[in-house]
C-alpha cells in the first residue's frame, strides 16, 4: 500500500490537449474500474513551467480500497495514455503523497485565458499536501469528499472577478519533530524553489493558506522571497493562518508550548515533553521567524488574517489559543474563531460551513485592496513630490552594482579561537556569533549582485563548502551546522583556491574577476605560505596581462588581537610594495556599529580604488590598527536620513547584539 493513502490521487505527465474525458476513459481501461467509482476528475492543467509538454490532474475515487487498486494498476501496468483531441502518447505517473506543489485548479477565464492570482495551501505537522484540507463524509464504502480549495473556492473568486490558480504544497512534516533545529528551513527553501519552477509571472499576486506549522513555513518563505526578490514589490499580498501562533516573537516560550502540545496531539503514542528533538533551539528559531516575518509584512503591507480553534485538541487544551493567534501590529484584524479542533479547522464541507464565509470575506478584502504604491506629498508652496520608499535601497544598490562584475567568494575562519569571547560577562557573544551577524548582513547584498550565487569556504569544516549559494536561508543553515574547531590554515586554503582560479584564468582570459573576502580573528598558522600565495597570485596576474583588479582579497578582522592587527596591516601596506608587484589586498577591522561605509569597505575595498584607498582615522590607507571604519569616523553619515536609507536594506541593527571588542586578553 502506498504511503498516506486517501481517496484522491495525482496523475502527471499527461499529453497536452488532454481533457477530463480522456482521463476518465484511461481510468476505465483498468480492471474493475467503473464510472461509478470515479467521483471527480479535475480539468488537466500545467503543473510546472519546466514541464511545458505535459499536464497534471487529480482524481477522486469512491473509497480508499478502489484508490489503492488504481494506484497499484497504474504503477504495475505502465499503460500508454492517449489524448484524443491532440493526439500523443505518454506514460502516466501516479502519486498519492502530494509532495511539492500540486495544481488543483487553474482558471481559464482571466485575460488571455490565464489566471490572475496564485493561491497556495500549506499543511501542518503530520499532515498531507491534499488530505489535510479535505472534509470526509459518507460511509467507508462510499465516501463523500469535499476539498474546498478545489471544489468551492474557485467559483466564489471567479464570481468576484478574481481568476485563481490554486495549488497545495506537501512536505515531510516530521522534520519539525525528528531532526535538529538547523533543518527547519528546508521545507521553506524547497517551497521557494517550487515557486520559482511553477511561476512564469513572478509579479503575479501570491496568497497563502497556512495550517499550523504550515504557517511557519509560509512566514519563512515570505522572508526568503524578500531576500531574493528581483523587483521592489513583494509578490506575496496576503496570508490566512489557521492555528499558527504569532504572539511572543521576542520569547520562545509561546513557540515551545505550541510545539510540545502539537507533537503530543499528532503523535499521541509518545506522551512526553521531549517528543520534539532540540525543542528549545526550535522554539527560538520559530520565534525568530515570527519576528522577521512581521518586519517584512509591515514594510510590504502584506494582508494577514489569523484563525484559532475553539475545540480542545489534546488533554483538554487548545494547541493555539486566541491570545497566541493575535498578531502584534496596530492595524491587524482580530483573530477569528473556528468551531473545530486544531486538525479539523481547515476542513470545510461547504460554503455554509461555520467560519468559511468570514474567512473568505476577509481574503476577498485583502485581495481587492490596491497594491502598495508611491505616496504623493501634498503641495504647499512648491510642486508635490513623489516619495519613493525604496529610494535609500536604490542608492545603496547603485553603489554596490560594481559587485556584478565579480564572482564573490567568502572564506570563513572556523578555527577554535573563533569560539572565544572578549566580555566574560557575555560568553554568548563570541567571535563566531559576530562573524555570523555580519555575514548574514552581507550575504543578501552580495547575492543580489552575483547572478550565479556566492561561494562559501570554511577553513576546517570544508565538507560544508558550497558554490553558487543564492539564498540567505542556506547560509543560516550552514552557520548553524558549523562550529569553531581546528587551526587557522588560511595560507593553505588560499593557495589552493587561488591556484585553481589562476589555472582557469590562463585558459580563459575573459573569466570573471574574483572578489575574495576572508573573515578571521587572527593571524594564520601558516602566514609565510599565505604571503607567498598572495604574492604568487599577483605576479601571475601581471604575467598573464590580466587587468590589475582581476583578483581582490579583502581581510576582515573580528576582534582586537594586536598581533593579527599588525600582520594584516603589513599585508595591506607593505606586501605588494616590498615584492614589487600588484597590491591585491585590503584589510578592515569589523566595527559592530559600522554603517554603510563599513559595508562598502568590506564588499568593495579590494576591488574598487575609492574604497581601497579610503582614509581611516589615522590618515593612512589601511583600517587595521586604527579606528574601524563606521559611523563613528564619519559624522555626516549619522543623520536620520542615512538611518532610513540603511533601514531599507534591513541593516540598521547590524551588530546590535554585539559588543565592541575590548581586548583580546579577556578571552
């Protein structure tokens, strides 16, 4: 028997021009499969922009026994499917699990015969991509199934002039109980990738229904979309949450209670509070996601409705109460009650089912709101000006556009000393957490201007090295997996990377230039090898006749170790001059209170003259050994206008949880 069996199965790889009649005829060819056993067949429609030559359909059978027989027949017999109208044969793929995205309905009544909005349902813990949304009635032999997302919602929206494509997203939900906290991001990354594969028009308005943990996945996906969006407007216009906690984003207690109760309710055979692996870390992770989502929601005016259950689910308790379902922003709609338990609150039998009318009315209100647009200031004594809320972001993006000419690579020092701290009263504020903080600020900017993604290299945990990373969430996952342990072999790793790059450059002189950013707390164990690697690379660039800025190496020092400061200063000031070769090195000491100037220095200092030679407080061209570059050294950048500009990139709180280094001897 196939896993997660229900009444409904998914058929894919159907030929173009396939009709509902073709599907029914194909099903009747199998033994004992009569018309009366086939309850519903959805109109075949495209299920991926990458599968242009085929369609998909969902089929609902009379009972589970018949569904299992059909599933077994199709998988065993491998019969060719024929579309009468358009011709063509194919081997059908049948599925019962509904993993990834499944298109349930795609309107042909919109302009050009295409839908105008996308709607996606995301199920919860121990749920199913399709069955979690299904109301089941009737008897075991003759079931009545209502899948309101497919059977009820499309007609209501089309009557309002809204033409939807409706999909559901399925994932292995045990990841929230049986794995560590670092893996919580994986269903969201996969949903983001599925959306990229399914959506031709990335600006088409996107709406989500999220049940339970599915709401958390939606929140994180919204943030991933925001980090990687090519346009200034966020495609997600609205979210409806069923049984998803929102309160307590500053504390993990709400999330902890939610995870524990939810696990006990859905996995009753294990009755203990440790049912969720790493529950404390997961609780904090969910709380962090809530906080990030609310920031994006506020900035992009994403409409939100939250619903909570009125019927107890486990041991006389509700999984999500009215208070925890309340959204923490002034204009939020009050949470709406559904007269069902946590599992049944998303199973509507009809449009007259309690709660359905109110939920859909709220969704329609969100859908018919005008999209966020530029605000025109009233004229007083001069012509009205248009206020562009993205002006600060545009200015910073213009400055960073030079990055697109380079491949950006980050080399991260994950040696044991990176786990040290400088303030004995705050042992959680290590060099590693500082590195993570600054790196997560830099990554969205670097990714935005490197179309094939950034490369990440660790000095010790090299098995986590990755190329072409295109989303911040993946970086968060890597940093959660890697812990500081080992030596500081910068010279060894640098030599290997540079030699490989130079071999490719020798074969292809049009190879994209390299912007290599090394983040470290101290001098390397193999400093002589490192100097030789840098000098050798500079000399090879000259020998090949490549551009002077073909390779740039930026060292970012975390902490205040004096020897490291002196060593890096010498690399910047003396290495090229003493060896009569190109200066391909720049250095900067990380300032947790740094602003735009710090970001520019780190990302562009080794590849752009104006930032390489940027004077520091002591008047020379190097920042290491002097006061770090940042707001403190540039009074003109302290203005509220600057803070607003930088806020547009989410960088005003850079390092807000980090203390300024006070001395290496305090480790």
